[in-house]
C-alpha cells in the first residue's frame, strides 16, 4: 500500500471519529514498518463490545489500522472483558503474567494493587475533563514507577464519560440526598457519599438496573453514557450534570514483553497509542454530553447512545453543589486516600497534582 493511500485512510478514520484535529493526528501517525519478523499481539481492552471506546477507537486502530499500517507485520487479537468473561479486576494479573500482552481497565479497579492509581481520579478532584487530562498526563511517570514492581507499564490514561448521579425520585441539590441509599464504586466515592449524609452501597453494574427498579438503591453513580446504554432511564427519573469523577482507565503492557520488542515495533505502537489517546479524550468529552442528551430525550443531540424512551429530568448543579463537592474533597476524600495509600502518596500528590488542582494535602 502506498504512503498516500495510507494517509487517505487515516484521514477517513479521523473524520469518522470526529475527534482531535486531523492535522495533529496525521502528524502522529506512525510510518510503515520495514520488513521483519511478524508480531502477534493479544489485547483485552473495554468492558463491553458495544461501548464507543471499543467500536470507535479500539477496533479502527488496533484491529484494522495497526495491521494495515505495519503492512501485515503486526496483528492484534482484540477482545473485551465480557468476551473473555472478566470482571475487569483481573487485568493487572493477566498482563503481569503474560497471559495477554496489552490490557485496559479503570484505575479504580487496579488500585487494590497500586493505591497511587486511585489518587488520579478522586471524587471531586477534577471539575472538568480538561483538568482530569492534565492530571492524568502529569502523574503517568510516577504511576509507572510504582507499576514497574508488578512488571507492567501504562501506555496512557483515558476517560469514560463523567460519573454522575441517577436517582429514582426527584431531587434539586446534593442536600436532598441525605439518608438515601446510593450505589457507588471505589473508596473515594464512598467517602463523598458519606459526607453528604447518604449511605453508599456496593452493587455490581449489571445488577444496578434491578436495584433501582426495586428500590434497593435510591440513586446510583455511573457515566452519563453508561447509564443510557444500560437503560437506567427506565428505572430512574432524575439525572445530575455534576461530574463527581471520570472513571479514568488506562492501557497497560507486560513490561518484559514490551522491552523485548524490536525498537521500531515499540516506537510504532507508541505512536499508535498516542493517536488513540487524543481520540479517547475527545470521545470522553463527546460521550459525556451525548449521554446527558440521550437520557433527557434530546434526539437531535443523541448520537452515541440509546435515546431514552422515557426522558429523565436534568438536575443542573448549583454553585452550592460544586462547593460542597470541593469541600468534601479537601476535608475527607483526599486525607482518607492518603491514609490508605501512605505518606509517600501524599508527597507525590503535592508535587504532581496539587499544582493543577489547587488543593494541597496537609497531614
């Protein structure tokens, strides 16, 4: 295939994704590899095969563009957690053991092994996706230093849609949620929910629909688009637009395998993941807005997720809600994370994250 035809295809992919400016994406596009030994890669990435992160990024790049751009030298056996019957918590173990070469998972599910990862996406840390990206980019070297002892390396960190509240009853502010049972995931969301006087409860994502339907949970937290895809508008009536966190995730590789790769192959893959990173952050922004639109029944703005048959009511966060989330982060969420993670994590936070967040940790 000629360089021009490859550029043409890359431009088509770029336009189809409607993500980062195409000029920048093409500038990152890896050159074709010279002839050499074939490389077969196994990758387990997104939780579900229907997610936009899988259909709009992983498949176009890992399954299609990588073999084409490498002239067939590299092929990727790509699958999702669901297709491999995984919950997501096993990703570090699978990559570390070499059962898969590349894996992806949310940082909160990986933080049991590496507590520092939980500090990248604490509840209330990043009020917008731009700040979340700045923090993710800044912390990556420190995260990889901790991950080295597990024999894995993060290639990048990317977001899912903003994590927000879905409730089965009307509410106008966070203060109205006092005493309610709220489905959460991860320690920092538990801490936040407790600070507003609500009761955090742990329920697996597949069971949340029935929990909301039966009143086992009054509210639940998930991504705007994830809730739409799981048909939560059928069992909840009100949705908040206040981002509590971003469910940051990352692609990781087996470090021994990565270091053994031909340097040209490694550089080729680094360029590919840098390009994917741009697409995924833009997709996170789009999916956040799209998820809200789909949940509240705005058909003209609903492009990525199912349109709710019974539109929800949007609860716009008031300044007092933003301030409550910020105070909770400063007074409870951040100190509790450092207690779980250790003093060194507090030092890393103050060095790397505090200059971005504007909140310093004080023992």
